[in-house]
């Protein structure tokens, strides 16, 4: 008897569910269509967003705009357009877009307060793109790190160090500190300090160094080479040697000129002394 009552209750429950589904079939169809439409909007919208962002990137590149600036603007366009697509998809499933915008605004405020550092990095990125203290490919020193600029992104700047390491520097650190751009000008000065013996002929030493540098065609004639005694050190007389070269040839000339000066001084018998100290001992009385 109990089994018959249970089966009757199950049958009655199933019947009620069937009736409810039958009575709300139009609602299910409507929501199903809306959800499907939202998925299609997201799918197609994402394709359109990528297409537009890619077109913006190509357009800016054709105008010879710096790669770092192109990457920054392209990423910014992509994120903004995707937010619009997301709002449109939510609106299709019945969510009021005005409410969505309000929620996004409130959430943005809350996230902004929680992630003030990220917002400052974003603002700093905008300033970097606007004032352009460096561009892609420049060799710079920023945030205590030196390397070639690979890209300027929304929140960080990516560098590649001379030993091929990738370093990510927050944009706020870039703007908040000193920026040294070694590639901005087309010529740079090399600074050598050459020490010779106190017994050396200083005029001859200067002439040998000057002749050695002038023999290198990569040394620029203007500005001229500066050579002079800079210090009377403990073990040597130090000459400062300052030739100018093209920025692109800086390190090649730096190493080659240092070697050439050493070889020329050796050939002329001009000694480059080792650090030394004279110690005098007095006999105890």
C-alpha cells in the first residue's frame, strides 16, 4: 500500500513538472535563443575586436610610428572594444546595460582603490607614450635596469638586457625615476682613463695616444678628441681620453681603442705601472 502511494506521488510530481515545462516552453525557447545570441555576439565580437585592433596596429605601423607606441595603442583599443562587446552580450540575455555600466563603474572604483599601483602604472604608460622619452629598440637605463626597449605595454615596459634576459619594469617605476637614454643622440663620447708611469714623458704619451686614435677612421673629427692629465694618482699619472664616435659603434670602438692605446704605449716603451707602495722600515734605536 505504501509503495502504491509513493509511486502515485512520483507520477503526480512528474506530471506537474511536465505541465510546468509545457506551460513555459515559450519562455525556455526565448531564453535559449537569447543565450545562444549572446554566445554568438561574444564569438563574432571577439573576431571583430581582433580585426579592428590589428587594423589599427597596421595603420599606425604604416605611418612609421614607433613599435612600442603601436603595441600600447593596439592593446588599449582591444580591451576597450571587448568591454563593449561584453556589455552587448549581457544586454542580449536580458541584463539592463545601464545597470551593467553602473556595476562596472562601481567595480572599477573598488578595483581602482584596491589596485592603485596598477592604475598608476597605466597612467604612467600613457605618459610614456605621450612624451616618448624612449622608443622601441633604444638602449636605456630605467628603474635601475639597463637594456634595449622591446615593448611598452599598458602596465609595464619590457626590456631585453645585453645578455638576453627579459626584464619587466612597472611603468610607474619608469616615470618615477631617472631615465637614461643612450640611443637618443647619434653620437656618444668614450671616456678612458689611462695611467702611465711618473717617469714617462707626458707630451710624448699624449702624442702617442692622439695618433693612435686618429688612425681609427671611426673616431669622429668633430667634436675633437680631448686628452689631458686628470690626476696624479698613487702609482701613476692618469690621462683622461675622450674621443667621440657614432652611437651605433660605441662599444666596438671602446674595446678596440683601449687595446690599440695599450699596444701603442708598449711599442713606444711607455710604462703602464702596476699599483705599488714603497715601505720604509726604520731601525729601532
